[in-house]
């Protein structure tokens, strides 16, 4: 989207993700935190297209990093968008992923799987 200042200066490019995100507070969502849709896409309540895309993407749990990569938006923008959607009840956070990594559960499972080969 091209944004000008009413003809007083050169137009500048405004990234689409900047339109829907305010200057919200920093969020506690980390890269490995998993989110899942709390409602189906298209369910009652009009939603912005990017939010509907996130809901379709998160029909199964996805990490914040994965959502950011699939949507091709910066991680900070993804964290703000997902935190806002969690606040509105559109998504649920499954923070167990980060806790499991801290405790080494995932690493142990990977090692056990490799040993089983």
C-alpha cells in the first residue's frame, strides 16, 4: 500500500501488517509457544482477512515461529497479532511447548526415537 502525506512529500510504502497492529504492549509469547484456534474460521463475528487466515492455519496447534514463517510476517508482528487474538478469545495458547523444551522432554523424545532406529 502506498501512503502519501497529501502531496507535500514523497509517498512511502506501508507494509500491510502495519495496518492492523497498534502499538500494543510487549507480549509474553515466545517462539515455541503453540496456539490453536478457539473457533472455526467464518464462524459468527466478522473478522479481518488476516485473522481468518490465522484461524485456518491454527486449526491444529502451531508455534508462534511457524505462524510467522507461513504468513511471511516479522516475528514481532506475528506475536502482537496472536496475542491480540488470544485476548479476543479467537485463539488459545498452549504454552506447554516452551516448558517441555526447558525440561528437555522434547530432546529426550528425539534421542529415544533416534536410538529406536
